[in-house]
C-alpha cells in the first residue's frame, strides 16, 4: 500500500493532524509552552480520536510532539490559576475534560502509540501512560512534580505510581525526575528507541499494510536498542529503606539519619527537596500512594477528581502557582494544615 499523506493544520487547538498510510498522527504543537495541555488541546485530541474511530482507513494512532525539548510538560496550570482567581469554575471543567480524554484513550478500540522524546511531566506523564504502546528515546525525563506547586500527582498517578510501591511514593512526594532507562526498568515505558531513529520508525509504521497491535510491536522491535543502565536501579534498596514508612515524619527522619556514607549525600539532597514541598501536598500524595495500591484504576481516578475539585479552595496549589509561575519569587508560603483536607484524607482510609 502506498503511503498517502494528508496534512491538516489546526492551529486553533495547538495540534497538528496528519494521516500517513493507515496511521493517524496527532502532534502536540504548543511548542513555546513545552506542550502544556490547554483545554483546546484536550478537546482536540478527543474529537480527533472520535473522528477516526469508525474510519477503516485509520488502523492505529500515533501521538507525538513537535517540540525538540518536550513531549508534554503537564497541564496548563496558569489557566487553572487564572480560572480560580477570576471566580469561575472552569478549572473543574478542565479536569473533567482531561479525565474524559484519558479514559477515551485507554478504551480506544485501535492501538494508540506514543513517542516520548523530551520532558514527560505531570499531565504529559498521565497522557503517555494512558496510551497502549509507549516508546521513549534516551532524551526523555519523567516526573510527577506536583508537590512543588502544592498539588498532588493526579492523572491516574494514584494508580500507575502506586504499582511501584515505595519507589512510587518516592516519585510522588519528591517530584524527582527519572531517565528513560529508569522508566524502562520500572515498566513505565514499553520500548526504548534512540531519538534519531524515531522518524524512521514513524515512516515504517506509515508504510505498513496492517497496523494491529502485534504488527506494531514487531515493527518497533526492529528499532529498539539497549539503554544505559538505570541509575534508579542502583539506589532502589536505599529508596525502599527510607520511603517504606507509613508517615511523612518517619520518612524524613529516616533520611535525616542515614548512616551509610555512600548514601548520605543522596539522602540529604532528597530531604532538602522534601522540606521545600507543601506539607499538605506531601501528606495527600503519600496517602494516595498507599491507598492506591488496593484500588482499581477507575477508583483511583475518581478519588483524584474528588480531591481536585476541593484543592483550589483548601490546598496549596494557588499559592504554589503564584510563587513559581506568576510572581516567580520562588518563596511559597505553605499552610501548616488544612482541616478540611485532613478530614477528607482521613475518610479515605
């Protein structure tokens, strides 16, 4: 089958839509913002998937980025901040639309491939995890950095990070970045393909006569290489030693009292990171990781949705975004407690 190329630019929602052979391609194209997901982008992705769902000429979908630096740096937190500050509830509609999109991707009847080649943060991480076949290059850096803005890892991280047990707790409450080698080690991606080979892989997919999941996997296998050793794997036991406790206080005390000289620098740096994070956000993130281990994906996402709708009123996200994004003074004044959130978290079990 010859490769047919149909290109349709849709600048109004920062997406580029193409058809190459039997492959439908959605490219995130909000490059100046590292593809932070606007509400228009979220709606555009879902509408395009609906458009292709019953079209036989589209056998699979690829989601990728036009940015050389990032797949997606997360949600549009400035939009959420402005919505709340303007006294409307558009931020709640944003979250609902985002979750509807994630559910639509997971349930999509055709294979959805994602190429990751740069930063994969927050909402971008959640978007990638929802896709059926996850391909990453060595350039990717992964994190759920929400506690840095007084929020908690959402977009189903209560499910996909909690499956990593204590490593998931570490990632959730510190927001530290991990490499593509680490992500492969943790099964957060399916395949490692060098950055310079992604274009050729896309061409191979676009020229394939059939694009069922097995065909796609066999094609990708021709392009994979062994990545560098995961650095996270070398400190996994140390992470488990410190992040296996039930309470935040125990975790921070454990880090402060690390006796092994080889691990003291890492422990001190990690503790310093934690001490800069919002207490309310850390406590919520820890609680969600613990309870998420025993819940289904839909249950985890529902808990996140419920928390999102009260967090702007009772959490630290407004102050976090103000300090890091709006005023950029990097001096957030975190609250010491939130009785409403404490009550909600206590009721979760």
